[in-house]
C-alpha cells in the first residue's frame, strides 16, 4: 500500500544532513542517524509535470556561488556536467509558494480521495483520529525540505538567499541530482511501466547516491569551525521543521522517508563493491522492488517478487489494487508489535498484493504475503495474528489466500479509541536502515547469504530500544566492535 502521490507541484523530500562525525562509533551507526534522526529533509526530487516542446532553458555559465561545488560534485562522482543548470535562491516565502498548494484550489473529488486514503490509514492501523492529509503533505513538502531539483525544468530551487555552510551542503546534494539527470535521465522514475515498488526502489538509488556525495563534502571539505557552524545551522533548521510537522502522522513522515532512509545503505553496498562504476551500472539497471531497499542483499542476489491474487468477495467495490512492498509490511506491523519481530517477518518477503475496497459503505483494506520459504510464511502469519490482537475493536482479521498469510481490516472511524497505536513509524526505520548498513559492510567480502548471516548475528543481540538510540546503549560499549568482528568471522 502506498500513500497517494503529492500534487504535481510538490517535491519529494529527501533525508536530513548528517549531524557531524562520531568517530567512536561504527560508520554505519552515523549513517542511521543521518537517515532517521529527524524530520528535516535536505534535498528533494520534484514530481515531473512535463516539459515544453523546446526543452528546458539552461544558462551559459554556472552561477559563481556554486562553481566550486560543481567541481567537487564532478570529482567525487566521477562524471562531468553536460551543461550548467539554473539555481534559484529563494526567500522562505518564495520557497513555500513553490512547495505547497492552496487548500482553496483542491477540487471536491480530490479532497474526497485524500479523505479516503486517511480512512485506509486508520484501517491499516497506521493513523488514528482525524487525519488531514492535505495539511500533512504541505507540512512535509515545505517545512520538511530545504531544496529540490526538478528534472522537468532542470532547475534547482533552494530555501535561502545567503550561501551559508549549510546551504553549500544542500547545494551539493541538489547538484548531484542534476548530474544524475544529465547522465541517466531521472524522468525514467515516472515511466508508466514502473509500479510503485519500482519507482520507490529507483528513488532510493537516486537519493542514496546524492546523500553519499553530500556526506563526502561534509567530511572532506569542511574544517572544524565550518562543521560546527553547519551542525548549529542544521540544529536550528531541524527545530523549525519539527515544530512545523509535529501534527503530521508518523507513518506519513516515514513513508516519505523510506527511499532515503534505506537508499544510502544500498548505495554504500554498491560503492564498497565497485565504486562509482557499480553505482553507474545500478542507474542503468536500477533496483526494481522495494525489497532491494529493505534488504540490499536481495539486490546482490538478483531476487524479484511474485504477484499474488487476492480472491476478493463479489460484494465488494475495489477502489485500488497493487503491490504492497516489504517496507509497508514492516511499518504496518511495527506500529503494533515488537519492531524486531515485525522486521524479521517482513524480511522473508517474496511478493504480495494489496487492495482497498468498500463494503457496506465502510472503507476496508486487505493484503496477502508470499514468503521465500514456508518458515517465512509461518513467521508472517504469527506476526499478523499479534497485529490483529493489537488493533482496536473487531475491525481486523487474519486471512489465508491460496495458503499464503494475509489480513483484512476496516476503518474503525475517527472517533474510535486506539490505545495500541504507537506512532513510532519514523523511529522504526532505524531497524532496516541498520540492517542495510550491516549488509553493505559485509557485502564487499561475503556473498548475499553471508552478508545476511552477519547482519542477523549483529541484530540478534540488540533490542529495538538500543537500535533506535544509536548514541547510547550497546553502540557505546567498547566491546561492540569485537562483537562485529566475531559475527563476521562466524559468517565467512
């Protein structure tokens, strides 16, 4: 299940900038904090709205304010720009005008569709009470971002007219998108033949690549004083963003963040294996399922997914149907049950199907899961049963479709009491993000099976509370590096 796409003028958000180096912890722990440590999102890729017959306009030369950043991006990425692109430095008011929509311009049928999606979120147990998705999307797209690159007009637009250290970092991210576009055509992201799984997976590659170039700039180009200024600036922007998005349901923020939270581990794995050449090859043949983000080892092993049938009753009106995706299974379960149990259940993903439907004027949803093995399906079946027990009232039930585990649930209503709703979707992303970095670290020396063994061995000793607090707990234990080495030797 995916949320409805933002209106065409809205940018897709990307992840927050790194909070600074922490050399006493494993490098993948830093990366996890980068991915999910806040709601502020640095760069973005705008949704394509179409181009004119003559094509986008390009300047003859680069804006002098970005010329040195252009050189860095070219050197670090190992590619050269075909031509400069426009960079628009906007005031906060001008930027908001570009990234938000006027509620007065929403047609009745569009608002009805947003309300229907809100009802589906409640049916899935991913939201509770009244949910204003229009305001939520506006908040995330505006206050949750700092810049975006639009491949339809090939322009970069940034929030800020003064080139601070923080804005330099943001520009590096967006310039990387422009460079990707000139070499690999980012409008492919919106090809009609791509389903939601394929688009999300490709977006993860795009953003993961931009994040690693951004990280390289922070670590190699900023001196100690500049890093301090950058961290202070970021902290202020993060506070502003969190205040503005405090009413956004956690799952909405997490669903926007999935390609970014899980995209960088995939790219790190590729770089560890073959540097920029491996990343370039992935752009030519991008990941095709969300499992490739959720478990990068599946991309190494060239694993795909099967499409299942739902076997719906004839008395229902099907409103939407399509792939669900491993991250959606995980976030759905993690809202109600132990996130580690949810993660291992979703990790066995081999395909699925989802549908939203109406029965007796009620908004309902259903999904079915195929596992890699019978054991994987048994694990998911047990996780779904726990989830059903944690849902409010009698709105949810366990389904079986052709022997595969599934679920069905209907909207309990905005007034329903829901004491088991945790709102921890954003924090839950720490688990698959950590898994991804563990796989990435091992994949340069181990095959997919060995990398999964290593990630499983490390994760098994950690609680969700420890994983979601990487600055303390197990990660600060001086013996943690020894545990990593022991796990690696065991899985060789």
